[in-house]
C-alpha cells in the first residue's frame, strides 16, 4: 500500500513532491478532472489521489497503443532519407523511458548522430535500447526496462526514495525531455552542419540537439498523453534544448502544454520535417466569436475597436485599408468610421454618448406616455409696475400679500398654489419694475401660461412690451387681463387696439389671443379668468412623471439667521421628498424640511408644486436648476465640479487687450470708478440691483460692484468698503450696532433702501453730482422685545426694554428681526405701566403696539428714528 493511501489527507505540494512534479502541474491535472482546488496547500482526499493515479494509467495506456500503431505505420515505410530515420526513431521512443534517460541519450547522440545516410543505416531497435540505458548520478547503469518500471511506478503512489533520487539526478543531467531525443540525426542537405552544432550542445550539456526537425515525444512520462509533441524548426528546437539543459531540477510532467489542455502541439519545421513521424492532430477549425452587437461610447483607438469586435488588430487595420482609412493601432477612430467598420464585419452598433452629470440642466429625460400624469399649470403674471399684478393674485388667493410689500410693489418672486373646481393652479408673481428683467426672464422659463396684466386706464407701457417679448421668446400662450375696468376712465378697447401692434389680436376681432376684463379690487371677472386658464391648460395637456427623481428650479433664495440657507423651489418633474440629496446650481444639500406657500410642512412635493426647503450648504442663485441624486456624496462631487467649471469660465472671461479695445483701455484710465457693495435680503434682489446699477451710463463715472450677497450688513462688509473706498447699499437689510459703530469709525457711507428704484435713482443723482438735499434719518433709540401679550380687540403688545437712546411717541419705528427689516411704520401706543407716555428713556421698560402690525416676537428690535432736513453742502 502506498504512502498516500495510508494517509487520510495529503497536501497538493506533498503529492507533487512524491511524484517529482511541480504543484502547478498537479493543480492543472486536478482542474482537468473537475476536482475543485485552490492552491498548492489544498488537501487531496484518498479518492482524489485515486482519480489522479487512474488518470496517469489512462495516459500511459493510450500512449502505448498509439506508439504501437505509429510503429506499424512507420516500419514498412523506412527510407534512406535522413529525415524519415530521425522521425521514426523519435516516434518509437516511449514516454517513460525518455523521461529518465536523457544523459545517455546525449552521449548516444555523439556516437550515433551521424549526418545524412549514416543515421538511416542504424538499427532502430538498437538505438532504442541504447537510449534506454540510463546512467544515474551514482554511475549505476540500469537497463531500459528498469527505468521504465521505475518511472511507471511513480504515478501509482510509489515513494521509493532511491529511484526518485536517481531519476532526479538524471533529470538534472539531462534537462527537459523534448530535447533529449534531438541527437538522432538530421535530414536534408544541411544536416551535417546542424549535426555538428547539435552534438556540441549534447556533449557539453548532456543533451543531444542535432535532430531539431524531428519529433520530441519523450518530454516525460506524461508526454505520451500529449500525443508526441512534434518539435518545430531549427531556431525553436535549439532554444528549447538550452532551456531543458538548465531546467532539470524537477522533471516536470505536462510542461509542454502548461495550460493543461494536453493537446498535440505540432510544430512543423521547414518543409514539414517535424510532421512525418507519429500521430498528427488535424488542424482545428477557427471559431468565429464575432459579437452580434457592440456598444460604443465615443471615439476609440484601433486596438480598442479590435478588442471590442474580438478580432486581431492586424485584421481590423486591413479592413480599414480596404475602406480607405490608413490607421495605426493607437490611432483614434470616430464614431462614423466605427459604424462602417462594424457594418463590414456584420456587427450591429449601439451608440451611447455618456452625459456629464455635472451639466444636468442639459439632460433631457424622455418618459413613457403611460408614466405621465396630469399636473397643475404654472401661470406667471406679468405687466407694468402698479398695473395690479399682485392685487389680482391677492384677489385670487383671498389674502393680503401687497400690504407686506414696500410701497405696494412686489420686491421678489413669490410662488403660490390655489385650488379652483378641484383643480390646482400654480401662480408665479414676478415684479413689474424693469430692474427685475432677469428675474422675470427666469420666471418665463418656468411657466406654462403667461397672463399679461394691463391697466385699462393706463394702456400699454414699456414693461408691458418687455413682458410680451419674454412670453413670446419662451413660446408661451398669452392671456391678457385688462385690469381696473371699474375706474371711470377705463378704456378696454384702447388697450386691445394698442396690443394689436404686438401681434396680440383678440378672439372677437379674428385673432387667437384671449382677453379678459377684470377688476382686482372689486373682484370682477376673476372666475372668467380662471376658467380661461383651465381651458388653455386642458388644451395643451400639461403632464409630468411624478415617479422619478425630482428636477426643478430655484425661484428665490436667502440666508436665514436661524434656519441657514433657504430656497424657494418649483418642482417641475418627479417628486421631491424630505431627505433627498440634491444639487442646486453650485450648491448641494439634503432636504431637511419642506414648507408650502401656506406654511404647512410637507413630506413630499409633486410636479408644479412650489415649496420652501432648508438643508443647503450655501445660498444658491435665483433661477439655478435643481436635481436630486442618489446620495449626498455624489451630490457634493457634482456641485464641486460645477463650481470649478464656473470659476474657470469666470477666469476665462478676463479678456486680453487687443488693438480694437486698446484705446478704450487707455481712456478708462481717466474714468473714475464708484465702488459699491450690495447687500439685500434675498439673492434675486441682489442680482436685480447689480444689473440695474451696471446699466447706469454716465460719462466719466462708472459703477464697479466689488462685492454682493444676501444677508444682513456685517462688520466684514464695512472693513471691505473701507479698504476699497466703497459705499454700501443695503436693500431690506439693516446693520447691527457694532457694524454701525465700525462704519462711523471707518467713515464708510451706508445707504439703506426698501424700494429698488429709489436706490437706483440716488446712485444716478450722486454720479451726476446732482444729489438734491434730502431728509436725513436720525436714529434716536432702540428697544428690545422681551415678551409679548395678545389682547383681544387691541392686538399684540410688546413688552420692551429700551436698550439705547429713547423711544418717543411721535417717532417712526422699524421692526428688525435677525438684521432684516420686517415692518416699518408708526407707533400706535406707548405706555409705561398703565399710563400713556410721550417718551421712555434708556434702561426703562415700556409697552409698545405698532400701527396695523401684530407679528411681534421675542428678540425683535424696535428702532425709533426721526427724519431731519439736511442742508445742501
């Protein structure tokens, strides 16, 4: 019983060592037998060892049978040609004898390796016996039969250390097996020259290399399974002979075919010298594995295209040459060339151009008709200033929005949703003043239907024409609402006549524009207007897919002191949910909370729904696109890429001086610049004010905006203004006491405004040097709200502590919350305990009620001021 059979478990490397083989060869055999094995440390069970030994027995049995058949075929066909002699000799050598008799073969090659006709005169049987005489390392000559028996016993699990050592020594002397039979003579006219070289190699290294064109069947005992590997031509045979001579540490079975496929490697030499002896496997048919379809994602090199088509690069290059394209392997091919090439191979091509996700606003997602559902129409109300846009929307919503606006003028975009006859309509109220051109243009891009409001007593004005042009450029249906028809001097027909100049012809005059006469104050004609909106929406069939990631646009954004960056967003596609990671412009964030236009918290918002969201990292720009992504990490990455791209484009915008504008640059050296810092409550107002100031064109003076942002005026803004000799314009914001003190110390001019065109007009007058004397605002005191009391029929009373100066009954007041002006008006009552007071000094408590305003909260600051006349300088 062998040693392996006595053991329950045996490692692969131990079993390989017992057979004088490498672990890699044993692993190859195990894989060929479909036995799972990982590496040389894997355990071989007894049944695994038995299967491997049976595999060796089958190989030897098949080899013996093939040798007999080969011998019968070759013996009658012996010819005086040297090549046939060499071939028949190689064919008759059995595999096991060849593995252990390389040293003797080398010596026999010197004696019997006669060139030409000498090789054919030798008896074939004598050569085989002489080749089987194996000298071991201890000079103990053994017969060929003994060598065969020893080699045949090893695969069966024998662990006889003496014979294995002897065989190993013989292997060290002889090298690899395929070269052991190369001393048998060479055919052809040049065999004498090759014999000499072969004999020198065999004598010096113990291996005959003369018969490089003949067969090399005796790689080792396993080469019989390889069906007599035929050694190739001259150069290859010599190279293998050297390799075998240096690599005889372990005689490696199956080394001729390291992939484990055990196929016949017929390497025919020149003139087919190596193909006559032994069994020849018929040539394999080439399998056409050309794919039926490939996917192309842009330009590719010739090598990449060949790999994709499962073809050799040379074959692809030939095809390209036939197509008239001269290309190297590393040359890029465009998509059209790849299409032609693939068509020539009969391969279908699907082109998928990868889209850069950091430019997601350019991505158009196509939805199936089955996924689309009806959505509310988005309506934008446009028109000239004071023509009644917000009043009209206020009448529709039945809430008083205009009362909260300065001077009754809408300062930034508001989005609202109303429900009529179980159908919802989303309204966008865009400002009417020309300074908000950019904001109105953004509003037109978000909307489905445009309502142009025209006052019946005022007619068509410049902003009316501007609104019409925006709506036409966006390709939107227009509904004209003729407002203020309740006034005595109202003339709707005149409005219709004027609008025909702008291709807005009423339906009753044969046109296709809907005209509706309304009165926002008297709430006349509102139902007709809403019915017309629903009619237009029904005709156009506004639909969206709510079951996908949300996409939309930022309507407005601001920085809230308590909640951080806040954005008012209109969802256009998909559904926005709490917790979604999104990118808005160059900012990213995760939706922490959503509030609708009525202040109610929402968990999700569908298409055409305006919401206010928190959770941004910074304040985005008004009009920035918004899109939801899988996670916050991806959103951060895309936002960073967009920010880098924006910065690169801004840096690239700095043009170099050319001959055309050289004179302009020289002249600009004499132009004075008015440096301005703009701070506003929301980002949209900042942009509008920037655009308006940059348009001021006064010769000799130019406005340069060095900084702008949303939020209260801070001390850093004052320091920047002092360093750059700039003035600060605040729109709906206020500086705190520390900032005021710093401004006075640095002598920085801070101008505060609540109506935008007042700020523009003041800057224009200052630039022209025509600033008329104005009333100067003088702050006389501040009071902090410590508590509030709500009393019926009175309202909210603010319990205050006067922190600075004094509060007088006749002073005008300003309510400041988080640095932003919430209310400006007069004091309704001022009391000290239960008594009315004319004034309350610093350090005293008092009760204050404001005129027509009750939204007072703890922490608010009431600022009292008076207006003083300033004499012109």
